[in-house]
C-alpha cells in the first residue's frame, strides 16, 4: 500500500525505467537525435535571444507557434500511447503516472519563465546555444545545474 509520502512524491519515481541493458554505443542514437534537434533549433531560430525577447514582449507569434505545436504534438502522443497501448521500441509497456496539481507548480513556472526571460534560454536549447559559440550561456547552464541541486537539497522541506 502506497503511503501519503509516496503518493505526494510520485512524480519523482520513473515508472518507465527499462529493464534492458545495452552496450554503451547503443546510446549513440540519442546523441545523433540530440544533434539533429540542435540543428533544427538553430535553423528555426528557437534558440535566438531576440526571438525569445519578442515572445515575452508579445511582438511575434513565432515562439508561441513553436511552443503550441509542441504542446499539441505532446497531447496527441500521450493520447495515442494511452489509447492504443503503444510500447517502446523494445516492446516494453509505457505507463504514465497521474500527476496531482499543487501551487508549487505555479511558483516554479513563474520562476522558470522569469529565468527564461532574463537569460533568453531555457534548459533544452542551452546546449545548442553553447554549440553556436554563445559561450556566455555557460553561466546560465551552470546556474540551472546549481538551481536543480538546490531544489533537490531543499525538496523535502518545501511546502507541498
């Protein structure tokens, strides 16, 4: 029987962990997909500080269109995974744990958005920005890593 603490922190448990073990070079496919995504991010100007600033100033639809299409793609994907029981490429079942809303998500979203507006970078495209030579973004990357560590350190003490 799950305890209240288990249920409260259910989002920290990965229920889709693969039981299969592969050689290290099998992970190269993820590197290649990451590089492809980085190229797409650069070409689509998703990593552009100017595009991000346009979005936060409500001057352009570009980023809203990208984010909206990503949300729509995610919604359709989750629907299909649940509806027709799609499995991983290795035949393993995919289970999506239910999430319970709490006010911390609003606070976290506001902090995330503020950091995104100030730095012109969100975590995904950071590496693509650094890859284009914007080495100042390394400060943002290190700050994101530090912020993640701080959150992990204080997580049990934060209100739920």
